[in-house]
C-alpha cells in the first residue's frame, strides 16, 4: 500500500481539502484520507464539522467548518496507535517524521515563529504545529520516537494567529 501524501498549502489547503470550501465539498475531499463522519466539538452541539480517523492511514483529521458552513481550519493528528502511512508535507518536510527542532529551524530561516517548546505557530502562514511532550535526555526509545516529531498540524486562513484588535477605552 502506497503512503498517503498530504501536502500543506499554507493559507490554502491541506491536501484536497480547500480552506473556504463548502462543508459538503470538504466532506467529499476528505474521503481521500478515509471515511469522514459528522463531528460535533462538544456534547449537544450540532455536527457542523468532519472527522476522519482510522482507515490505516495513521492520521486523524478534523475539518472545522462551524456555523459558517465553510472550511475554516483543518487539523491533522498523527495516530500513534498505528504505523504511519501518511506523510504530511510542509515546505517539503514531513512534519510527523522530521524532528521538531529541525522543522522549527527551517521555518525560522524564512518566517517569524512563536514557540513554547511543545508547539510553534507561524502567524504569517496561519500554521500551527504541536506535540504533547518534549522528551528529555533520559527518555526511552519509545518516548523519543513518539515525541521527537510534531504530532499535529493546523492549517488556517489568513489572520488566524493574528492578535485580536485592541479594545477601545471606555468613553472614546
């Protein structure tokens, strides 16, 4: 079985799922990754988003549309319970197999980034990358393999990571 390749097009798409496309179009496009199911972000919410998981691709993906009915963000997670078959490429790097420090170094060469050790964002590209743990020197091989690379990537439209506008002072 050939690996699934998902190319991240910052500000535009995650593989075949285009930012700004309709919820229905996104559901059809995300079938390239597995069978999409309607998803509600919390109990009692309307299922306005899509989730794609399993299928042997080694990823879980969430296509967030919300009440706008169009794709606002796409978030892809490496499924550590399966042997990864998916390559998620950002600027030619597989963010799930290239060490996080290397990904950050390459991004920093071209863009301003914000990082906290576990995650980083590239506001200019509206890209976020994260992992839940940074392995320490004493980590065993399994922990190093699991956490050396990023475990998720979020793709959004322009301005997603922009700071909110200043709140006007009262009386002005």
